[in-house]
């Protein structure tokens, strides 16, 4: 749902309500980062052979990527926005498919990383995460070092999304202490104080310059938010729910989330938005409420489509698509 909200209009109201737009973006922007955290928590350490692991995990992502890339390209060509030449680009047509490219690389290298983690031990993992956390300050240094490019810094070698994977591994095996107030204070500073200082202390920068820092996937506010959300869920949600209707419903929704992720942009642009367009205009709905309504309808329609496809298609075909 965080990813669906991220791609809805709520986070793009900068012209009419910049503070609301920024707050909305920072609230939901960690959806994809949490996928990386969960991957590290569930898949590390790798206990199977490299070949077995890669064949199983990469195929789970590669086929849906190829099939849905064709779908999005076909829609773009039918609308006249794209040409057949665009099909040859190694670049996702849909804005959310970049995650699958990254996931393939991560899955292919996780066995190697797993061996490295075993070799360096807990202290080595903590040292890497500390260096990665320091690198998450890079986007905010642009007003200090005079550069607006967040990757041009000596620490840029560790300035990447793989840190979320290692973070997930660390949090799964050594959860953050719930009562450590210094830890939560540091998280609050990273999530709230650093972005506020970006806008207040660097007044000479444009709004776009600020947004480059605040909305970076590997900025300190994104890292801290991902750690906090994962920890809260880890502490509050039981590993298993009592068997019942609610548990079965949640399992059904959970089984459809990858399919929702893959199709939601298509559903939002070509189904949900046209359905809501006239209603929003005729009732003069506030843009914030319209954005929430569009994202909620998109999620519901995508879920219904995923459930229907999983029921109608053979399980093997449904697994390739969803």
C-alpha cells in the first residue's frame, strides 16, 4: 500500500501544498526499501548452493519482469507514447520496475554476501552498517561541499541499496532494543531533524535541490524510517495469527502483493483514474482526499485482479505473472 500511495497523486502536490506533498512522500517512500530489508531478513544466510539459490530466486523475479515489461511497452505503443525501438532499451518503461532489476542483482550475489557475513562476524556487519549509515548523509552534504550530485563523494562506494539487505539480516537476528531511548532519539533526529535542517539552514538552495536530498532512497531519513518501521512490525505483530477468517484473508492478500506491485501502475492510470475523474470534478473533492481515494481504489482493483487471475489461470502460469 505504501508503494501504491507513492505512485499516486498525493505525493505530487508540490505546487498547491508543498508541505503536504513532502510529508506524504516521506511517509510512504520507504515501501521499496522495506522490500530490501525483508529480503535480507528472510533470505540471509543462504544455506543452499549458489546455483540452486539463484535459479529459484532469480526466476521468481525475472519472468514477471519480462512479461510485465512487454505489457507496459505494448500499452505505451498502443497509446503512441513509445515505439518498437523503446523495447530494446535496458530500462523499465514502468517507473516501479526498477526494483526488479535491482532484486535480480541482489539475488544473484546474496550467496557471496552470505559467505562474507559469515567471515566477518557480527562486528564486521556492524562496521559495514555504520559506514553505510554515514554514507546516508551524503545527499545532505551538497550545500556544504558545493555539489548537488549526491554520489560524488569518497563514501559513495557504500552509498547503495544493498545496505538495506544487510540491515534486514542484522535486525532479524539482533532486533533493536525497544527501550533504548538513545536509539529512538537518533532515529527521530534522522527522520525529522535532518530534513528540517535541510530546508531551514540551506536557504540558498532551490526546492528541487532540497528534494534531491530528502527523497533519496539512501538518505539518512529513509534509512532510519525503514529501521523503525521494520522494528515496530517486528515487535508488535505475532509471527503467526490464530487460524480463522481474518488469518486466511490476510494470507490471501499477502499472496497477491507481488501481483499488486506489478500491475498497480497500469490499473491506476487506465482504470482507477478514469473511474474517479468525473466524480472528483463534479464534487470538487479536495486534492488530498482525491489522492487517497485513487490509491485506495487502485489497491482494491489490483487485489481483485490478482485474486481473479490466480483463480482462473493454471498455478504455473499465475506464478510467472504474479
